[in-house]
């Protein structure tokens, strides 16, 4: 049975980055990355943006060139899934029946796309965006499609809608809640993006529930809404979140809530087993101590660094300021901090000019910024996170006052 000093399960950003970080820190033990896709590690965020649009080839979204992994003596075990973890024996079993032994196990599997459960959910041309294969399948289907229904008004749905409009498709976006981005942003940003998408020709339907997918000969012909209306469709794109891929850890006895629970060093409750990235639930002070999962590259990178440091002898708590980005049309949204639980906002800049920031406050303290085409605010705004702006609200809204100067004055 092959044995690795560090066995990484998951070939996404978190898994790849922890392997890279270990080598950068001089770790000389054996390392392997197990991935359930046939491809070497690649970036997922561009899938719904540059890769779907055709602006970037697959080679350009690889996390490292293919030869990098062999040069760094990192084995890639691809196209297989870990189906069982035995923490007492320090082994994992793959879906091909083979077993691998480990000294330390790092679980970095992310999640799987949350699927529709309504009638017709299994028809051909119901698409999800989570893997390269998903997007390649969607791209091929788009060639013969003119009418597309996007289900879900989060980042994936909005980004997909923007790309589909670029391809000249007729797009209807259906969101169950009363605004897009309702789970991650305030109303100001939601209404701005709703307006932008409508001006670009997307039919945005809010507070609208999907009752089923209709089809003929196994293919989608329409999306039936709860009120009985049927939206004609050649295909449907679904973006309604992910489900953390942690079942083997659950079966092994790890403590699991909304993801596998980890401590400040990303250790699970199982000995010598860590979890990082989208699947890891951790206490985050930027969420005022709540246990959360962060589905973003920043979290993957920083948790990977925490584990690499721990394994190489440096105990440094994970405590990074979250950040995120989204590209839609000619709009670049950059977010820093977590706006969850905000009780006030300040608009900095001109929304009509499409260059502004929404600054979120909780009990007078800055907790997050959403920056639209305002990179300077994004870069400088990080220094404001956690600071009380009592008496400085006017300056906060004044774009002639650099945020870095304001941060020094508070």
C-alpha cells in the first residue's frame, strides 16, 4: 500500500495550495494530491467568468503548469474519489478499491453543486457550473440554444447570465428571494446589479419559485414557475449553492455541522486530519465568532498556509480578513470583510456612475466593503475593518478623502 507523509484529498485551490506551501517551507516528506477529476489542479472562480466566456483557455486557469507537480515531487492521483477514511489505521480507500496510507491527511474537497429536486431536474440540458466538465458540457450545448433560464441569483447565476448575454442568448434569471445576492450583500448592491442585468437584456424575476422543468425527448423545453407560467428554454443553468463534500469524514466520526468543523489550526476532531477551503467550518472573528464556511480563494489560500506552517513546526492561528471578487459585464466587484449582520451602510461614490463602494457597519464599526469599479477603496478599505467610525461618517462617504488617510485618523 502506498504511503505518504502528507495526503491531500481534493485537487482544487485549497489542496493545491497546501502542497505548494509545504514545499515552499522546505517540507521534504512525500506528498500526494487525490482528485476526483482527471485534470491537474485548476482555478474554479474563472469557470463562470473567463472560461465560460472563452476569454481564457483551460491552460490559463491551471494553478501551476502540469510539469510543476512532478518537479516538486508531488504525486497527482487523479480521477478517483476517497470513499472511506480510517483514522485509526491512517488509511483512505478509493472508489477503485485501492488504499493509501498517510501520516497527515488534509481534506480539501470543497463541495458539489446543490441540485434541483423538482420534477424534470434530471433532464438533459439542466446544467451546473462546478467543474471544467460542467462548463465544457454547457459550452457545447450553447451552440444550439437561444433561450436560457438561469435559476439562482447569487454570484454564479449572475456571472453566468452576463456571459450568456455576451454570447447573444435570451436570458431569464429566476431568484426565489426578493433580491439578488440577498445572502451576501445589502440591498443597495442588489438593486444595482438587478438594474445592470436588466439594462443588458436579462429578464430578472424576483420572488419567483421554480415548480418544475418541462421537457420533450429527454431535453429541456421550459421552466415551470410556481404560478403556472412556463418560461420557454433550450437549457437551464442552475446556481443554488454547494453541499460540502465531507461524507467520508462524517462516517469516520468527525464533528460536522455546516461543513467539517475545524479549530484555529484547521484541525478536525480526528487525529492528524485537517480540513481547509470550502468544506471547512471555522470560528471567524470577522463574522463575530460565528462558525462559517467561506467559499473563496482567499480562505483556501490562507487556511492552506496555516496548515503548511503547522506541519512544518509553526503554530499560527488562521485569522485572515476575507475577500472575494466577481466580474459581470464591465463591472469588477471586490469585497473585503463580511457584511453579515450589518446594521447600517454608507455609500461612497456615485452609483449612477457605476463606480462606488458600499461600506457596511455593525454597531458603528466597519465590517465590510463592496467596491464596484473602485479598486482603490478595496485596497485601502481593509485597514478600516474593525474600526469605529463615530464622527467620521461624512468623511467615509467623501471620495476625495482616501480611505488610508481616514484609517490613520480614526
